[in-house]
C-alpha cells in the first residue's frame, strides 16, 4: 500500500486521537500548572449614625469576577500543585519519616494524606481484583465449556449480566442488597444479633465489599474472552497430549493455558487499566468515608465543594495517568517483544 | 459424536455444572431480586422486619391493593423523566458507534494491509 493511501486511511483515526486524546491530556497538564485566583479583597469604610466609622475588609465580588474572566486558567503555580499537601505532599512525607518511630506510625501518617490514602486503596483494589478476575474467568470458562450444548447459551447470557449493566447500576443493585435494610444486610444483622451491624461502617468490610464488587463486575469480561479462546484450542494437540498420558490438569496446564496466553495478557492489560480507574462502586456504595480512589478524588475536586478546583483535579488526573503508564509498562514491553519476535 | 478430548467423566460434569450454577446465582441473582423488587413498594423491598415481605408484598398490598405495582416504573419513566435520559443515551450511542466504527475500520484496514512493521 503506498504511503499516501495509508495515511489517508489513517487520517480520521489520527485526527480523532489528536483531538480527543492528545489535546485533552495537554490541556489537563496545562491546567494543572495553575490554581484558582484568591478572592480580591477591598477595604471599605462603613459609618453608622451613632458609632462612628470602621474599616472593614470584604470580598470584592466584581473585581474577583473580572480577574477570573481576564485569566480564566487561574494563577500560575508551576508544579506547586503537584507537591502540595493534597497531592504528593513532599513536606508532610518528609516530616512523617523524621518523626515516625515505627513503620506503623509512618503508615498511619501517610493514610492521613488525601492523595496517598486514595493511592493505597486504588493499588490494593487493582492488585487484589485483577488476579481473581483472571483466575475465576478461566475457571468459569472451562466449566461452561463442559456444559451440554443446550445450556451454554443461557449460561453465557446470565454470566454476562454483571458486565453489561452500567457499573453504577451494578454497584447500586449490590449496595441495596447489603444495605442495612436490604435482604443480605438485614439477614446478617439477625444472624449476628447486632442491629447496628453495617457493612458501610467498618473500613475493612467496606474494602472487602468493594473488592467483591470489582471481581463480580469484571469476571464476565475475562470469562467471555477466555471462552472465545477455548473454542480455538487445537484438538490435535489435546489428543496428542492424551495419548502421551497427560492428565486433565496437565492438559490444561501445558496445552490450554499456553494457547490462551496472548488473551491473558490482553485481559491483564485491560483489567489493570480499568481497576486503576475504579470510581463508580465508591459512588454506588456511598463508600467514600472509608475508601477513596484516585478517580474519586478527581471527581470530588470538581463536584464536591463550593468552588471547583480545576487545578487540583488536573494535577491528580495527570498523576493517575502516570500511575497507569507505570503499571502498564511491563506488560507493554512484554507484548512488544512477543510481537517483534514472531516470524513475519 | 464428539472427540475423545471433549469427553469428560460424569463426576467432572457434575462439578462443572455445580460451579456454573453457583456462579450464575451470583451473577444473575442480584438482578432477579432487583427486578422482582421493582414491582414492590419501598417498604417491602427494604423490609427490615421480615425479608419475606419482599416476596409476598405485604406492604405493597396494603398501599396499592395488589401484590405487584407499576408505581416505580411510572415514577421513574414519567415523573423523573427517565424517557429523556433514554433518548439522550440512544443519540450518544448512535453517534459514537457510527463514528468510531467508521474511523476504526478505515484505520484497521490500512494497518492490516501495510506490509511495513
């Protein structure tokens, strides 16, 4: 294919990528270098008929608005937003390291910092949910593949339900069930004879609940990918392995899993990305008192307070992006090497 | 007729069947429960005193006269204007799928046909 034809075919995609990926990232980075204007103050003299005159400092609404309109990006802050207390918090981190005697104290000091608290939850979520999703997806795919033909279709359909519905609705459905007045929550209260038992009150239980939701939501994805892969496992190799005396487990270990390996890499890549962006379950379960993720603090900057903190949200977004890239680099390098070593 | 590699001992089949059944209950159960509960009033769906209220619809019968009610649906669809949200969703879906599929197939074709690596 001549270069010219190649580029004209690629042009729409490239244009869309520049417009919807590169430009927004650039704009987010630019915004992260700025912070909101502080309010313009002015001193006015108020006089009352009897008490004389006093000077008062009030917010000059007009001037504040004029300033915001003149410089909509805000006040230039350089990388200050990245290192402030709400983000990487270098100062607080240094102080915690100097003052904390034990590792536990250091850890609890870190958990008081907004960004690190969210980072710890996000990493824990990614690290726990991803392996479970891969393993369960494979096991369910193998099991469904053994079902009689008639039941495969309905089984696949129902299996996909947790993935098809929007994450927000899915987490709401589960949240209603484990709610103090929902069927599971109320049953647990009766079982443990504790009318105040609430999964939302305990940080540990909240984390476990969110992990379970994450596994429940993402397993259908890995299931359907692995199930599709299972249909292409070469039968000759399987039968040759049987003749060689390989047991069922050995056939899965040495024939099926190696055959599915590219798919495992694919699912791993998508899952790492998805789980690192965990957001909806925290809103759906209203779990933000005990668990916040990086995406959630971005949302909170934009929608949580009275003023919208664009600079702070942009800095967190950029740090999240860096996190995703760090997480994906090993997988990407591996994929690239496999791709290049394949005979053309 | 199935190949030897497709045949499984009966115990394996039962294990697989049980596992899938357990998974389907986990995957589909919450939806079934919510669909069922959507025809009840809130007092039944979130019944603290007795969970079987949600099945028999005790409060629903008291409040609406029958064990099932469509109140939730008319409330969401008409009063909360869910129809508008649905319409918006369809517009977004139509545009996104059309645009990304067009661009994607064009780009994918070019990538697949170009011999260079």
